[in-house]
C-alpha cells in the first residue's frame, strides 16, 4: 500500500466551518436539543469515570498499546490477515473509499443479494458505502436506531455515537409517521412507542437479509477475532443472522492480543455511554459451521491512514476509539452541531481527523483546525489521551503553509514585526494611547473596522490606557533593569 | 530571589493596572521584582494561528530577556503555558536556541501558583469587600494545571464574598483569533458565560488572565450588566488604603 490521502465522497463541497456553524447557532431548537443531550451525557460520563481510581493508568495503558501497535502496524496487520484466513474468513485490502465500496458491492452482488442490513459503522459512513450500494441497485438498511432515523430522513449523522442527536423525539415521531411505511398510524412521540415501531420495522429486514455489513471496534491480530460493542442488540442480529458477513475496518483498529482488549473494554463504554459495561459485545472469529454466517469477509481500509501515520504529531489521532467523549464536552460542538464539521467525524476529533485523512485543500478542511478555542476539555476526557489542541495548532501551521491568505498573512507579519521588538511595541503603545479619544468618555470601543468588527459586533473593546505598563515602569523605576 | 516580571504584551499595552498590581503584591510580600525591558510578546497568537515562523523571534527574545532570573512571574497562565509547552517546539532543531529555552521555561510561573505553591503564601494581606465570582480560564486549568491556587488566594482575602459561577469550567469562547474567525460560535459561548455570571449575582468577575476577561468583560459591558471584571492580581493588591 502506498500512502495517499483518503476521501469521504458524500461530503465533498461542504462550506467552511464558520459559515455552516452560523446557521446552526441561529437554530434555537437545534441548540436546545444539543445542549440537553450533551449536558446529560457529560455529567453521566464524569460519574462513570470517577468510579475507577485507576482511570489515568488505564488511559496511559491504552495510549501505550495503541502507539506500539501503530508503530508496528505492518506486522500486526499481516498477523491479522493470517489469523482471519486461518479461521475461514477472507481479507481484502482497500487503499481508499472507492476501492472499499467496490469490494463490498462486488461481494454483495456475488452473494446474489439486492439488499444488506447494516450494523452502525463509522468506516462505512466515511466511505459513503450506502450511496455506492444504492448506485449499484442494492438497498442498505441501517439497523442502529439513530442511523435508521438519519437514513429515513435523508439526513446526515451529526454525532459519532448518537447520529441523530440533533433531533428530539417530536421530530423523530413526525419522521416515522411520514417515512416509515409500516409505522402505526396512531404513533405518538412516546419513546417506548417509537422504539417499538422501529423494532417491528427492522425485524422483517433482519429475518430476510442475506448479507450483513459491519465495521468493528477492535480486531485482534493473534486470533483474527473482530469485536463490535453496541447497546441495542440490532448489531448482533446483523452479525449472526445473515449468511454472508462483510466487515469494513480501518487499519488502525487492530490490537495485538486479547489481553490488550481488556483495557479498551474498560475505557470505551464509560467514555461513550457512561456505562460500566455496554449491553452487547459481539466477538467472532472467522466462520463456524452451523453457527452464524457461513461466509466472512474483512475489508481493511486505509483511506489516508498510512499517510497520517507518517505525521509525527498528527498520528496520535489514529489512537481514537470513536467514543465521542470529546464531542460531548466540546463547547464549540455543543453550539455548532455536528453537521458543520462536514464529515461523519464531527467535534474535536473530527476537526483533527478529517484534515488528517483528506488533507487541508478544501474550504471545510482548511477551516476545521480553527474550529476550536483550544480550551483543552477534549484532551482531558480522551480515553486514549489524544492531545487534540496540540494536533490542531500543528494543522493550523500546515494550513498557513499551504494556503496563501495574503491579507491575513500581511496582518500577522506586520504584527509580528511590531511584537517581536520591545522598541517598536513601545512606539505602537504610545500611538494607541494618543488615539484613545476614539473610545469617548465610556472608555469602551463599540465599533472597529473589519476584521475586528467580528469582535465589536457583540463585544466592546477596551480603550488603550494613557500609559502602558512599560512606560509606567520606565517613568517610576527608570533604568532599574 | 531574583524575580523577573513577564507582564505580557496584552497586559502591558491595555491593562497596565494589572502589572502594577503584580508589582504591589510581590513587593508587599518583601520581594524585589524586575521588569526586563527586553521583553515583548511570547508569540502565542501567531503560534496558535499557524504563523510559526513569525513566532520564532518572539520565543528567542523571551529566552534572551529572561535569562538569569530565578523566577519568571506572569499574570497570564495562558502565556506561561505557551512558553512552557510550545517554546521548546519552536526551538526544535536549533541546539543553542533549545538550550536557552530549556534554561528559562521551568522557571516560568503564573502569579497564582507562584504565590500559593512556590512561596507558600495564600494570605497576601488583601482587603476587598465585594461579592466576587471566579472564572477558571481554560489554559490555567488544563495546560498549566494551577488547580485551586487562585481560589485559595481569593478565600484568604478579607471582606471578599466568593460566590460560585455556574458551569465555571466551560470556555468563554475567546480562543484568540477564534473570537474573530468563528465569531458566531464565540459570541454564543460568551453569551452563555455572561448568563452564568449574572446568575452568580456577583459584582465582580475575577480571572487570572486579561485575555479572557477582555472577552467576557466586553460582552458584560455591551449588555450593560453592571458587572465589573478584575484580574486576580488587582484583587490581591487591594487594601484598605487603596
């Protein structure tokens, strides 16, 4: 495999983050839905994590395991391929999204099926598999409740764990009544009724499906076992009922051994759903006659990952286990919503992962590294200790190198020219002090020209003082330094 | 102890009273302080916006200005964190520069931890009879890890009524150039912070960083809330005679 940037076909042509976020900020219903949902999960996560007094050690262990595995990825991937093959599965290698989609489409056709049931999977969101299958005349059915809501609404996911977090139950009820053909006509917004309607709708799909498509949370190199962690049990239906199972898995999901898995099964549920243990953990190894699928394919996806591995600061993003803890604590995500990130990976992790995987050439990808105040809340909660702010500032440097924002560059070069010299800074301070009359008697500046109008639209700016600290020091303590 | 004050370009230029307050507090405790005139800016805004090349001379200037001081004390945890965490990054690949940076970075302290942890003083003899709430700035909490040092200092101020700030640990939305580049999200975050400040019923909002205070204070003033902002140093420098 040669390293090359990946792509996420479904998200091409997205506007820059600030433009998309502006609309979300103005949508008060969306803000209420997001604040309600993220606040609840944030508080619960903090409680679930506080129960373990060795959380920090677990976190450091997970980081060490992932770093070791990523540093020896070639070895572990080949070991995984060997183990999966020995257990009766077949391994396919996909350089990018298009190759992965072509492999899956070919396998579904080969199985003679016109439809597939899907386990919630980030990798297939990333490749835009559903759209590729539909283009080939194959109907994919999302069976995760939230993914089903997104699919029925011809919508996009806005959260890694809770793809329909932007919708409340009233909106979901309305959608089911309109778009779910077998929904009862008297369906209300009661969560139990909504779940029952989805259950009845999906049951038919589970029982008739020939092919199941999944991702995986982990893949164990030693044994060739794949692991899916979920809450609903719909994933287990897809993983056990169909005759053919196809799993599309990012190459960074591999773990050396079962012992390593233990660490992650302690970290993931507490970080994502704030549970001590998730309700369903399905682990399968190849095929077993008379038990589950009789045909198993593992599609190992690169799509920009090996290129990311070459980046000494950015490669830590590949440690991500898709728990969503960073989304739930992010004040920017809470206000901008997931769609503004222009990728199936929203929030802080998306802000570093999408530019890593796709490069920084498009408007959305060059704006994502700036979609953060660098407050660091994401780094604190990350169960694999990804220093997201560190990666963000690294990527900002890349954006500045790659893009010629001439006016911004001029401003930063001029300000650096002044700020790096105490003498020029002092001169600028005297100039500002002499111009302090613009603030008027209030001592507050209410309007500044662009781009600083972005500040004064909603916030006053302070008037310069009559004398800088430096001038005061020189006047009162003169020459003591 | 030879203490060098790193006042930061923002406080130097726009908030000289904070700098004077740092001088007053340290001198009241019997320390001699110095303001090395060779200092200017730590380069955080440039570094954090991606203009690394422009930040390099500032990191060099910092290491040169503060060489030889036993302690470098600053009223900005954010600038202190920039120096500690990212000046070594700017010096990567240049042995002499990296050595100069390594010599000064461990001596950089923000005012609150210098007082409470290095000097071991929480009662600095201040008197401030007002209802105050404290906003823990993100970089003080999550980069410099100042912990409860600022709160210990505030609790020891005579007359001060310290009230809780709801959702205190949530970012105010400043983020340097974020406030302009992503002004809508920034303003939305700031509006929520202002609401929390009003809910606290404090007369004064205190923090350990003038950049965040400039942001929240700008909105408090625009919305005519009547709530003042004050840097921690200014509260600690307050006394009955002032």
